[in-house]
C-alpha cells in the first residue's frame, strides 16, 4: 500500500509501441492501433475507414474491368492487400471491409502487426502472406505467423522452411503445412529476389518431396522500367510448364498497383496491391 496513494497505478504504456516506422508517415494521424480510439480524435478511424472503402472500391473496379477485358471471371483473381508500413488498425478496417488476404515483406514488422491485428479482431479469419525476401535465419520466425510464403527462391530456403515448419507443427505453433510459391526473377538484375526461370523445376521438385510445404505456384515482380506485358507473359509460360509437372500448383501471384491490368491479362490469379489501397509509403520497398 502506498502511503501517498499514487504508487499503485500501472505505468502509462508508450504510445509508439510496435510499429514505429509507420507512426510518422505524413498525413496519417493516430496510427498505432489501440490508441486510435482516444476521444480527442473521434473521427480518425471513421475517416480512414471511408478512405479505405473508397480505394478498395476503385481497386475492385479496376480488377473487374481487367477481368472482363481478358474474358475472365472476377472471382478468378484474388486481391492480396500489401500492408507493409501501415498499422494494424488499417488491416482491421480492411478486414471489416471484407478482405481476407494480407501480405507483409519484412518478418519483424509482420510479426508485431499480426499480433496487434489478432488483438484488434480476435474473431477475424484472415490469411497472411510473406512476399519479401527472406533470410534463412528468419524461417523459424516467419512460419509462426505466415500462412503462405511467396518468396521462395533457393534450395537452402526450402530446407530452412521445411525444418522450421516441421518444428512449428510439432510444437503446436502452427496447425497447417506452409503454402509456398516459387518466386521467379524475370530479369537478370540481382537484389529483388527470385530464382532463375530454369531453376523452378528443381525447387518445385524439392518442395514436393516435403510433407510440410505445399507447392501452390509462382510469384514474380515485373522488372523496374521493363514492359510488364513481356514479363507477365514470360511468367505465364513458366507457370504453364510448372503445372504440367505439378497440376495443383495453379497460383500465379503477379501484378501490383501499377501493373495489375497487365498481370490479369496474362493469367494472374492473385494481385498484390499496396499503394492503390492504402496510399503512398514513405520509403519505397522492393
Ligand atoms: C510492396 C509490394 C507490393 C505492392 O506494391 P504496390 O506498388 O504498392 O501495390 C507487391 N509485391 C511485393 C513483393 C511488394 O514488396
């Protein structure tokens, strides 16, 4: 018992816990999830909700139009929201608007956000994708939150993910095998991740030999400054070849905010959209 009556109060939690990088994005007041609902900013969350609803409507419109132009049904193309640099509160709002697939590109940022989102929406059923370059020493951590790893591009990474997934299943840290896509590099440039096209069959066979990884398809990023039609056409050939050997590997993760129409025209089954949904990021990520 405190003689002054003040010592028993818990410390006030820090405002910027969790996701410091996104806290100083311009024009984004009140990020940081749980502290959003302070009565001093009663309209923040409502305003953000309508912003996101509007951008989601526009992205869906673009997707519908692209599908119609390509003679495809809109439900053939999944919308994956890339929430990197944005707070868990945005994920919650997008989930409220009906999105179920979310992606991150950095393990540490994702780990925190996935936990924050789970606290905000404990009953929401969403799936988390890792789409960024992944070091082998992050495999253990990533399989604790990711449903899908789309950036598998080396035998060493396959082996690390296999072992990490097996251990996580044993320990009860995950319930399902890990879905994986082989990321293909469509130019010679190093640094954005992805294996060479001729390495895909070898990686696919290796993944198929494991019981804890499930081969779902291929992923690619169109080369900077290149013609996305050429890149996505190449990817569709690679995907067709892969499906000849592995008919269940049907996913083609291709297309981002700037080139989703081209990707849909060339058979993408999943577009990964960040900027067009959530707004501009302060730093450009790969
Ligand atoms: C950031 C990112 C995206 C989304 O890019 P936008 O241009 O913001 O839509 C898609 N894929 C990967 C791998 C990314 O890192």
